[in-house]
């Protein structure tokens, strides 16, 4: 047990400095602690807003696709009932509207990120 603790303490002392000012394990080398898609502390407010906007657009797209599927199932199960059919058409209409809006928003966010990058 003591040998294991001494080995762990010896490895802590053998860290190597990286170019960004951090320290890394010699067996791993200098690797970025977070992937580029995650917001890091050095991000500007514009980058944070754009990444959050892109994430919200993706969530809205998923919700619109689920609503569109639900509307399609509801329409196919209406079996000629005019009220159910009209309600399903309304769901399909607004989910397509939401899908187009979310895809447009995602495209705008990607365009702005491309300009700023």
C-alpha cells in the first residue's frame, strides 16, 4: 500500500510543462482538457452566444421533427373524422413552420460563426 502511494506521489512530481502553461502527465503528453465544441473559459461572449444559439436551434429541430411525426400519426389515425383531421393538419403545419424556422436559425448561426472564425 505504501509503495503504491509513493509511486503515485513520484508520478505527480514528474509532470511536464505544456506550451499553454499547464502541466501534463508524461505518458499522456500535452492534450487539450476540453474538446473544441465545449465552451472554454477563454471564449468571448459572442462565441458563447453563438454556441448556445446553435444548441437551441438543434433542440428546436428535434422537437419540430417529433411534432411532425406526432401530427402524421394523428392524421393517419383520424380515419375520416374531420375534427381530428383538422387538428392533425394544424399540428403538421406548425411543426413544419417550426422545422423551417429552426433550420433557418441554425444556418444563420453557422454563417455568423463562419464569418467570425
